């Protein structure tokens, strides 16, 4: 009788434990996606391209874009972004194209870990993000594809790698 009770309890508890683990990883993936979306919206958004004709305001915007992503990035990646002034490409694209920039939908494909149940403290994804380039007269939606890596730092997901610029091929399409 004890064996039967033990087996029944095990049959009831095992699915509950497995569902709990799956939900935990699902919640972790949601946090990863939220971090990426917040980073993209902060780093690649230009609301008023007209102010960029003033070089002081353009430089200030570059600085603001970099500082705005600090909370979403590892310290090392943040320092690399500052060094290479990657936000300058975003500002220059908006200025030269005379368009505002807004990030739309982002689709993801998880590269590592292959099995989401193995998610621990690092994840690599491929993404396709819609970028809307617009002004009063025109609007173009172009896709940016790339790879992004996040690491868990002090319990939070932080971006550790992303190219950090708008590719030249996108600029050519909005001229």
C-alpha cells in the first residue's frame, strides 16, 4: 500500500515540478525579450531628426543614446559602444536621410542554448527587427538582421554583444 501511495504522490508532483520549471524558463525568455526591446527602442530611436543639423545637438543625442542603454548592457559592452561611438551611425543615418527612426516588431530565433530548458546565464539569439524611417512625406520599413548575446549579471539579463549600428545597406534603401 505504501508503494502505491508513493507512486501516486510521485505521479502528481512530477508534472507540477516540470511545469514549474518550464514556466520559469518561459518567464526568463520573456525577460530576455523585454531587455532586447528596451535596448533597441532606446538605442535606435530618433524622434526629431531636424535638431541633428545643429552639431552640438547631434553630439548630445549621440551621448544620450549611449547613456540610455547603460541599464540594458554589461559594463564591457557599454564601454565598447562608447569607444566606437556606434550611436553616431544612428544619428548620422537620421540626419542624412532626414528621417526619424523607430523600431517596430522584433522576431527572434534562439541559437544557444539549443534546448531552452538548459538556459542558465547566457543566451544567443538571431533577430529580425523592423525599422521605420519616416518624416512628414515618406515612410519606409526596413529589416535589420543580426545576432545578439545576453548574459545574466546580478540576476538581470544584460546585452553583451550586438553590432550597435544601422547597416549601410539600410541607409542606401532610404535615400
